[in-house]
């Protein structure tokens, strides 16, 4: 009964929103306006920032709506306000760029001249998402997903290496002809800022200069437990451990140690440049670490549970056999052995990263210019 009522509310809301949107579309289109929408955070995402910095903004007007929808009541109210604001700009923009599901983009019937680009917030599709996870514990209910037109109305999807295309199609329920394998601007950022970030970090933390640094950045776990405290207990005192939670997750521990740091003012993508070892699990941050050829380990303590609750598009146990562990103690022992095979990283890069790294931003900006001039 609850599902039926919720679906009814969604359909009525969708009908009302489209009536409002019909009148908003009577406003003239601003041929020089680009709308950027994100649910990833309340700040302008890095990929959006890099694109805008590379755009010739002469005569171009960029509107940014960034609103992370948390679980608190005030978060929902704020997001609804942002949704209505985005409806006006969708009705009057030439181009819209998003990096996650944005309800107004998928729910509404747009003007034909509006083009929509999905720049998903990960370089690849290591873990399942979207339509791939319908009905799973970590996914959405299929009835709600279809009622909300999840991931509809995209003209282009910016993706990583072509090996991921099949999974982008499954996740967004799109055809492959909509996919452009440019990679994300953050790849260019990683390559261009590595030296700067290292210098900046060690100026701020000179005591770390002669230490081996381990960065731990796990994926977001919806309705699942994280393993923060176990890794703190297991790290060797000769190493510095930096823990970075996923932006969408709360830190569920206050436990610390003399060699453990959380560094809330530093972003994961910048810390990748300074770490000697990178520990993750199912996160696409592993692909970012591969860009800089970092020695990457996979702590898969809940592998079976994660497969059941969410699912993966690649078999990490076989793909990273030597560096995938269930036991954190054995993983730390492997780090201490100092015998990482860098050929593994080279094979991983060739298979899972886009070709000709360093040109993603230029390629996306060229696409934007083309669409704006049509």
C-alpha cells in the first residue's frame, strides 16, 4: 500500500511540475546560458570548475546550482527550493550539464533546443549504480525509479575508457551512441597539480616528509557498515595513515592514534598526489590513483555482502588478485614487504583509463562550444 501511495504522489507531483514548467518555457531561451547542476555537494564540483575555467566566458553565462541532499528535513526543503530554481533555468538555458541524477532534468519535457550532458562523477563504473541496482539493498526501488524517469533525457554521457561503456548503458538505460569516452577533467587536474600538491602538503606538514603515507578512501556504503576502526588498529606505527571518508557519508568513529589523521581541509584527489600507498575498496578513486601510478590496495572485508547489496561490474578479487585482501592485517603486511609490482598498475591503466590522458577538459569544452553554436 505504501508503494502505491508513493507512486501516486510521484505521478501527481510530476503532472503538476510539468504544468508549471509549461509556463516557464514561455520565457525566451538565453542562447548564451549554461546551467550546471550537482547533488554531490553544496560546493561547485571540481569537474564543473575546471570546465568553466577553460571556457571562453565572453558572452557566456554560467548558472551553478549545487545542493547535496542529505537525510535531514532541512536538506530536503533546501533541495526542493533548488529544484524549482533549476526548472526556470532549464526552461531558459541552451545547455545543461549535470554530474548525477537531477530530478528536474529527467522528469520534465524540455524545449528541443535544450541539450543535456551527463558528466558522471566517476572516471569509470567499478561498482553498479542506477538501473543496475534496482531492487537491491543499496539501490532504489524499481517502481520509484521508473516513476521518477531516472536518468532520462540525456543527449550525451561523458565516460572514461570504452571498456566501461556496457556498464554506463546498463546504469543509465541508454544506447552506446550517446557515450563520449573523453574521461573527466579531474584526470587533467591530477596530472597538472601533482607536483604543486606535494609541495603544498609537505610545507604544511614537514614532519611527514620522511614518512611513508597511506591514504584510505573507501566508497560510499548505503545501509552498510564501514571499517574505520579496524584499519586504525592495524596500521604500523612507522606509517602515517590519512583517512578520507566519502563526501556522502558521515564519519562513524572518533577513534584516532598518534599516526592517524583525518585532514578535513584536504580533498582526496589532492591527497592522492602525496600518498605512497592508496587503500580503497570499490571506489572509482582507484582509477584516479592509477592516473598517478599509485600503489593501490583493495580492502574487501565485506565483498560478499557488497556484491549482494550493490554489485560490481568487475571482479576485483581476480582483477587485483595480489593486492585485494579481506584481512586488513595481511594487507598491511603486504605494504610492509615493499615489493609492489608496478607492471600491474601499467596493465590496469591501459585497460581501465581513457586513451591520451590529459585532454578531457579540452574535449568537453569543444563539445560545449559546438552545442552552444548550433
